[in-house]
């Protein structure tokens, strides 16, 4: 389930914008009003689900530009912004060689188009890497499943081990697509044991 909803939907579910949330929302709306001629400001509410209830965490204001939600960020300089796609794909250990556009001080359609083009290309690269990782993982798991040996799986179904007469083979698929494999000889501990093979 997604971990955010629009402020309008949150209000329908009982979320009240008061105190800290109201102050933060008003500050963000004021700060991001420079984007309004080109974009729509869209408050989003992060939520979590536990105790069989929806819990409202905090509000963030995005800008909607050409049908995409962008999250403006101005950590180091309050007068200029970088951007992130709000529903960006998560891809562990991902780095792009694309050059990030310049920070945006005074928003123009050209500058926002540059950022949107950049962000969509980064998303495309992430999706391609995730597909490659998924194919590699599927191929690896098919080898494990079709090896004809008794495989003991851990609960994550991405790691386990195989005992064979003289060997133990363990494996795990790590975050970022790395496949860790280890083969251990169990038939003895001395060179003579190894030479008997």
C-alpha cells in the first residue's frame, strides 16, 4: 500500500490540520507559492498503518508539473531548489551518470522541463537496472530450484543452503542485486581429506 495520500483524502479520513501540521503547511505553501503560476501546489500526507488503524505522520507540499508530482528541496540555500519525483522508484545502490540540472531560483517552464526530463530519465535507468536485477535473480533462483538437491530456504525465500555429502552451499540475494554464494567443504579439515576427493 502506498504510504501517502492527498490532504483532501486525509481530511475525509479524519485528519485535522491543526497546530504543528497547520503551521508547517502554511509555511510550505507560502514558500512554494513562487511555483504557482506554472504548477499546482499539492499537499500530501504521509501515513502508516499499524494497530489496524491509519496514522497520519506529516504533511509535505509537492508541485504538480505536467502530470507529475515533484518534491522541491532547498536544504542548503532557501532561495533555490532541486527536485525529486514524489513517487520515485527505489533502487538500492543506484548512481546515475546523468548531470543534474542547475538549481532553480526563479521558476520558469524551461527550468522545470529540464528537471522533469532529468528525473524521468533517472527513473527509466532505475527501472532498467531493476529489470536486469530481477532477471538475474530469477535465473539464479531457477538454478537453485532445478538443481535436484534438497534446498533449505530461509523465511525470506531469497536465501538458504544445500547440504551435500561433503559440501555445504549457502546463498543469499542481497539488496542491490548482489548474490552472495559460499561453498564449504565438510568432509574433513586436513589436506589429506581434500586429497581423497
